[in-house]
C-alpha cells in the first residue's frame, strides 16, 4: 500500500522532466507566431539542453564550491516539487507528505539556492538579480501559504493531494468565491515565482529588467543546463498545480495504470492550454517597473486573504 504512492511520485517526476522543455517550447513558439516570427520550434529547448549537457562549465575566478552545488540543489528541489505536487495523481506520500508547508519550504530551498548562485560570482549583475529575486520571494511565499490555506479549509487538510481530490470529488467548491479568489492569487504569484511577465522578462538581458537572467549570467554548460531544467520544472509544476485546481478532472485517484495514464494525458492538455494562454498574455502586456511589482504582489496577498475570509464565512 505504501509503494503505490512512491511509484506514482516517480512517474510524476518523469512526466514533469519530459513535459518541462515542451511547455517552454510551446510558450516560445506561440509568442513567436503571435509576433509574426517563424520561431525555433517546440523541441528547441530540449535541443539546447542536450547541447549544454555536452559542454564543460567555465566558472568565474574566485568562486566557491557553491557555484557547483547550487545548480544541483536547485534541480533537486524542483524534482522533489514535481514528486510532491499532485500532477498526475492525488496520492499523498507517507515518507514526505505533500503538505502545504513542506511544498513552500521546498520552493524556498530552490529560491535561496539560485540567489546564492548569483551572489557567488561577485558580479554586480548577480548581486542585483539576487537582491531583486529575494525581495520578490519575500512577498510571494506568504501569498502562496495563504492562498492554498484558503483552499485547504473546505477540504479539511493542508495536503495538496487531498485538496485537489476534494475539488475533484466536489465540483461545486471550484466556483465558490473563496476558490476563485485563491486560484487567481496563486496564478499571480506563479508568474512572480517563475520569472514571467509582468514581473520579469525571460526574453531579455537588459540591465533594468533582469532578475532571473542576472543571477545565471556567470553560469555555463552543464551548470546552466541544470538551472534551466530546474526553472522549467518549477514553471511546469506550478502551472500544473493551477490547472489541477481549476480543472481537477482527470487526476488519478488510484495507482492503477489506466487512471495514471489518463492523468498524464490530462496534464499534457492542461499544460498545453496554459502555456498558450501564458504566451498570449505576455505578448499583450509590458513588464512592470520594479517598484510597481510589490503593489501587484500585495494585491495578490489581499486576494488570498479575502479567500480565507470567504472560506470561513461560507463554512
């Protein structure tokens, strides 16, 4: 009985690793077509990853072993996140529970790892990006906690698999004011956590707009491959979580082959739709000024707080 959730978690990790480059490829290709360009193709991120893995990293003089360890820690935290979040099936792990606080802690480990990576090289760009990154993280993490806590009140548990299962088994809870406010707040912080517009622009290297790119500017070859894959995994996992909270149907409730396969196909469809919607929205919006970002994230926190209030009022 305890082996089945572990097998499903490993399947989720494998599915996330396969889907992550495709999600980025769909997003980039959609943006290219909407902007009147041909685009590199959906499989280009996977080809870039394979090329980077075949190269030997060049590291700045004076860097510590942290430059070697941080990309691996970031990737490990992203893989663990893919195992804990209910993507394909809503089966809680007994060894490492997919509890709200555990998931947020895993997210924070990756956040700190990439910030330290940006600081270790001692460059001005790296320090600037890490400072901005941690400022945003300080505003994002409380919103994630409060938003998912609002969703946990009707489910009676803070475990993400049980929350998704409760929304799947009781569809009426999806359209409640608390459910809508919490998911909207969570969607906003996902954009901030993964460095997407309007918080950050992943398609530019301009000094005034760089956050994520500034932290990895001194990273190359295999180190950069681990960082890119980890970042893509975080985006795919968080988009998958939002998709399963919005449309929980298709998420397997058992470890049988049929339901798990159906869950993987449903996840692929949700990620494809969300990737297209994300790219479409990014084409039509501009990046916020850095000093306006806290206002947006404060608004998302207010939405999450209202979701908690509505959950208690409805209950």
